[in-house]
């Protein structure tokens, strides 16, 4: 593995679809024993939705984790971090000394058995438009089919500078004033502010214009929001803006749903967004009192690791990230991954802008997004000047708008510095998130045949005892929320004789059920020093077959989530040595 492979261009700039594809293809070509690239389908504009599978023998079923980024078109940093996770996994296999942080050899060995599925860009059409001209794209640059033909803003680069910023129009009833100290910064108007006053609109054109009505800009209306289009808890428009006509009606989200259904071996899911500098976990539709205590303890462990590796806090979606208190979002990806697919699922809002501005944390984290006062906006502009290369705020220039007449164009371009971190700090963000996700991947369950004993019962008759165990952190069923899903079956064992026979051939296959892991999460009473205790041996299961005659028996143990392990035992013969832990 070369140094360049560990320092990909995505750590220093935001990649076009072509460059992103080239990076993925390079990894798949250079490391065919570890990396396999496949397309889940194509976007409406014909771009591939790539998934990179990382790990030896990618077709061998075993516990896996998922990372996706750039579900929302404007949020480019998710692609960079998803690619950085892929880069770290390659380093894990090829050059572990180059991993960020300290990684004991036993942990590296366990991680090398985990499959990683990396989908760096769920909205290639949206990302491409943002990279090409800027402006805001929620998920994809298209309207939801059947949306009413009412006046609406469409982003367009009117002055030819390659970026969509803002338009400002002089108006005695305007609700903004210009900052006297920071060119390009517009501030909410106060009663005592002297004129001039301005109205602000996005740089672009009004579709379905009637020659009179200037609509309020709303980039969420009449356009898909992929993070409202998943089956769990889905609600239709207008109850949930961006929901689409039915769950999975967007080809991008349908591709993810189909992949998840075909891969029950997923145990952890990271959905990368920007911005805020925060991890968001379930529940989305209820307070923490509604979550299984076992799952809440697991999320406390994840929160501790997240804080350690990234400096980001973790919050409940319902309690601190609902736009309105007690009004949950619907059709959210992490709810689908948690409740329906049994994953430890979470969002990461990359880029801790609020913390870098020194802003106090509000009671509900989401209030950060509506709580900036004028002084704090001035602080943002000062940060942009000193630490962001003045990427955010540009001077205003006169423009004759085809519909509005004489206006000015300029002001804010939020792409680099608000919606996404400055490229200069991407390497540190990539390192922190990659190290964090490797830590989470270390929690995967590990199925082993722990012991085999072949005991003579009579001449030509033996008892074959097999002990199966889970040596991993998580239980075989994943999170408690999905334990009872019909597809989430437990471990089964099957004996296949050769040259000998089973006394009860109709009982060759045995259902062993789920196996606990050794992990508790954080805050479990069983870990406290005043009454420490283990679960007993619920991580193990034992099965016995009676064998007639001589030959050999192949024992296969597995489940759709855990994959399969097997052992061939001679009959009669010496007891086989137990598997190493």
C-alpha cells in the first residue's frame, strides 16, 4: 500500500462524480483481494450509485457494517469521510501501522474479519450540481412528480461567476440590513436600524412566474428528501415534507433499501451528513424511556467513543433533534436501519462550526440552527475572514434580473464554511471519524465452534458434542429493537455424515437460538463494583448427535447474519482441540 493510497485527494478537496468513481475503481483494481466495486443502480441523470465492499472473500457472509454519505446534495463532506473510512480499512489489512490512533494486534485481527460496505455518495446528481454551481440542493435537483405548478425559485448562476449566491433588492419594507463591518454579510433588521433595507432571494429565476408574485424561497418544497423516504414510520406529503409518493419511490433510496434487505449481516450503520458536529441516535419518534435499556447502554458506549475520537456529543433524535418538540420526523433512514434491520444506527452531522465559533450549547441541540443573533453572525463573518479564506461572503454587484429588474448579486455562498468544512480541516475530520467507525466495527459478534468432543458410547456408537459460542461484543440478534423480526433468526447447526450415519437423521439440523455477546454497553448495573456479575453462559449453545459407524462428520454452524463456521470431525477419533478464542 503506497503512501498516496493513504492520503487520497478526497481528504483535501471535494470530488466530482468522475473523480470519486476513479478513486473507487483504483482501489478495486489495485487490491482485488480486498476490494470489490459494484453499482446499486443509476440515478435519474445516469450516474452510478457505488458501493465498495472491503474485506477478504467478500462473498463469504459474516458480520458487516455500512457507511453512506452525501444523501443530501449539498452535504459533500460525507463523501470524503466515507472514502476515508474505506482508506482506513485498506490500511487495516495492508499497513496497520498507518492507522490513526493506537490499535492492538488482537483488535486488528478481529476487525479484519468484518465486512465494510461503503456507499460514499447517495445523491450523485445533487452533489454534481452543488459542485458545479453551488446553491442549495436538499437531496436531488428534481421536482417530485405531480407537484403543483406554483411559483418557485430555481437556482441559476446569473452573473457567470460559477457560483449561486444571493440576490438583494432595495425595499422600504425589507427585513435585512447590510453589515457595516463585513461586506457580503446581511443581518436581520432591527427596529432602530437606518435604511437602506433589503429583501433577500436566492440567485436564480422564478419558475411558473405570473409576472407579479415573488414566492418565499423554500428549497424543501416539491422536491425529494431521501431521509424521509424510508419505510419505517413513513408519512405522506404534506404531513412529512419531502416524503415522496411512497417509501422507496426515489431510485436512490430504493437501491439502499434493497441492499439492506439482501444483507441481513449488517450490524452497524453510519449515515453521514453536515453540519453541526453531533451524532444523532434513535429513537426518532419517542423519548429514551421508550428504548430498550440494553440498546440505550450500547448507545452510551458509542457516545463515549464518539466524544473521544471526534469531540462531538451524541443526542437523541426525538429529544434534541426534532425541529419542533415532540414532533418527530418520519421515514428516517436510521429508524429503518435500527428498527427494521437490527443495526446500531446513527447519523453524524460532520463539521462542528458552532463549537468553533465558541457558541454555548442550547438546551436542545437543534436550536443551534435558529439561535444565532447578530453579534454571532458577525463572529461567523470574522471567522470566515481569518480561518476560511473569505469563502463565505462576497461583495455585491449590480445585476439586471430578467424578472425583478435592478438588483444586486453576491453575499453568501454557504458551501465551504457552513454546509461543509473548509478543505484544510478535512484530514482531521476524516481521521477522527475513521478511527471512531473502526472502534464501532470492533463490536461485531464472532461465531466460533468453541469445543468438540467425540465420546464412545458402545462399539461403533459415538456421541458427538459440539459447543458453539459468540466471542464478540454484540449479541447475535443485534439491537434489541429488532430481536423479534421474523428474518432475524438465531444460530442453527447441521451435521453432515460421510461414511457413518446419524442415529436420528431427521434431527441433523438443530436450532440453537441467539447467543449473547460479552458487551454490556455503558451504565449497566452488572458492571458496577458493588455487585459485578456476568450473564452466565448465554453466549454458548451445546448440541449433541449420536453417530453410528466410522467415518467423518462435518458440522456447519451459522445464521444469515453471522455467516457460517464449520469443522470436520473424524469418527471415531481423538477429541478435536478447541478453537482459539
